[in-house]
C-alpha cells in the first residue's frame, strides 16, 4: 500500500516584519533542512483558523519574530497500513527538522494511477 502523508510543522522565524516575509523565510529554511536527503517532500503554507472558525494567516508575528504553519507532503511507499506510513513520515521529517513541532494532519491511501504516474515522472527526471 502507498500513502500520501501531510505533516504540519510550526517553524520559528526571526527578524521579520510581515507575514509574507515570514512564510518565504520559513519555506526556504525548511527546504534547506530537508535537502538533499528529502528533496521529494513538498512544502506548502499551512492554514490556521481561530476557535470561532475564522481564517487566519499562516504566520503569527510578535516582536519581529514569527511562528509559521507549514504543511509538508510526503509519499510513503510499500507500507502495511496508514499508521505505519504516519510513523515513517514523522520519523524521516522529524530527524531533519530538529526542535520543530510536528503534527500528522492526514494519511491518504494513494490510487494505483497516482503511484504509477509518480514513478514515471521520477524516471523521466
């Protein structure tokens, strides 16, 4: 079974003025920590909501420091079940993102089409 795992990361960023700047720096910083070992992990802005359900920006800024919510997407192949994929993704990402809190948001089983499409794309690169 092949799964796509989405992990949320809370990345601290220092000396920033705007939420956009904080997100750009957090994505860059996370990419540096993951590469070259995990260059296949996709990094996106996370989404945050208030307790009342209001949409919030992905970065919280106070005193020129920010905490940025990022979503890291990783495909895990040949696992027994979803829990196995969850543990593999959390371990692989967590080893490279030291001292950054992680939370697994979702584990989805991939279709056979997605798996073959992904492998054919990797071979062509």
